C-alpha cells in the first residue's frame, strides 16, 4: 500500500540456524531479559521467567565481527536500550523491547569494556558510555548518538586499560573513574558537572596514577555499602584496597587450577568471586578490610599473600563422567550445587539453585543469572 511506512525486518537462514558461541553476556536490571553476543557477530535476546526458565526471543544482526562487550545504554525502565561493540570497531544501539537498531557507528579502535554513566544537568538527565579497549585512554561517548565527546587521558605511563569502575559519590558533586592498566597501574579521574557537559574533545587528565601491581586485571568493584573499599580481581589473585588512598588491605591467591574472572561486594564484609569455569565463592572479609571495625587498616604495609578469609558459600558445577564398555567418556547433564558453609566451620548445607533462589533473601544472596546456568529443572530435596 502506498503511504505505508511500516518496515518489517525478516531474517532467514537455511536448515541449520546460525551458531551462537557466546562471547559476551548482559543481564538487564529487571532480571527478566538476558542479552548474549557471539563470536559470529549476532546478538540474541532471551526471556527469563521467575522459575529460571530461559527461552530465546529474537536474534539481532548488525555486526560483521565478534561481539566484545555489551552494556545497558539507558536508565529508564520504559526505554530499555543496550549498546554492543565488536572487534572491528562497530558500535550499535539497540531497543531491547522490539529489537530495532537505533544507531550505528564505526571507530578505528575496538572496545573491550563499556559502562553506562548517567548524570543530571538542571532537570534533564543525560547518558554517557565510558569505553575502554585496545587504546591508551577512556573514550566518553554520547549514549544516544554514539558520538565521541571527549576522552580521559593519562599523562603518566599511558597504556591500554584492563578494567574500570565508576564511583558515584553521595557526599560530593564529583564522581570518580578508577581504572587499572594492563601493566598494573591504577588511574583516577574526577568527573564534575562541568566535565560531564564537555563536548569539544578536550582531554581530561588523571588526578592520580599509582602502581598497585595488578597485571591482568579482570574487574574493579566499589563497595557501595561503606564507600571505603575497592575490590580488584586478577586471574591469579583478588585484592581489597582502601578507596581513600588505595592502600592494600587484603590479598588472596587462587588455587593452581583456578582462574578468577570477576567479583563484587555483596555486603559491607562479604565479596563474591567467580572463576572462568562457572564456580563462585563468597568470602567474609577480615576486620582490617571493614571500615566499621576498630582494626580497619591494621594490616596496611604488612599484608601477605596466602592469608585467605573464611569461605562462607560456594557455587560449583558438578558433572559426572562414566565409561560404558570402553567407549569414549560422555558428560552427563550438569547440575549446579550451592554449598553453604556455616561460619563456625561445622556441617555444610547443600542447596539446588531453585531452592536457593526460592528461599531468598539469604545472608549472602546469589543472583539469578548465576543460577540460570543450571540445566536440571526438577527440584531436589534439601541435603543436610
């Protein structure tokens, strides 16, 4: 019909659907939608029910290379926007509700991490995307137009950024961007209201640069409960720093066969650390890491590797293998088990993901996206 402006995208493939080897994952704030990017460049939207059942909703095509990172691009629940980046420098802005590609751009550099940052100018809220990757600065991009506005630049030892975190201050009008370079140098930038309004590509130089010897940093997390601690996770150890002067408070190595990939504060005195093979461990921090304790910072300058805090909970993937008549071993259906260790060190309790999710809130909650990797749908009885 003439005058009909409706455009209906249709995606067709042959008898075999495109492969979807996941390279990046994002869980929306409402825990009802999961977004995955794959090495072939496609993006898949998944719906997740309260019963942790996951089903695909749509597959989005807009990239020609592997997806390197995903991030939300809006704070509104009405408009759920995400941004994706690929190895070839492509960036796409998507509407999660209908799968539309709203904006597209291509830069000369590849992003490996993107974080959404929202601030207020007068009565209007603005969104920015802070991007790091294979380049020696942090690019600040408009979350609507995907235009590069300005960059956070290092004067001292500029290098690629491994990971970064945005610290929102409730006491001042200044927010802080903390990053760790690939050589283990911590960088600090201050973002004021004046800096947030910048759109003339003037660089913003760091306020502080300090070696913390954290090569291969996987993630940085700020403790929002106390606003006094910083968690830095590397592949072979994780460390807690004082957020004031970045002094080392605690350092914990991984086992020889483990590789940490991320972590978060889940309480003022607890952190959850996870590995590349899907296991998670919840630790209770020592008193020297707790700002409310009289022993806070008591170990500054004398922290030693190997002083491991008490392990309270662990989430592990259990897989059984068996041989049948000399044939090749086949892996059976995997099941996630949550082992809850009482602080006293006595008998442990074993929970299935469904039981743990249903009995929340626990002392140390486990997020639904962690539990969703379970492939067993039936509920088991609690094992004491």
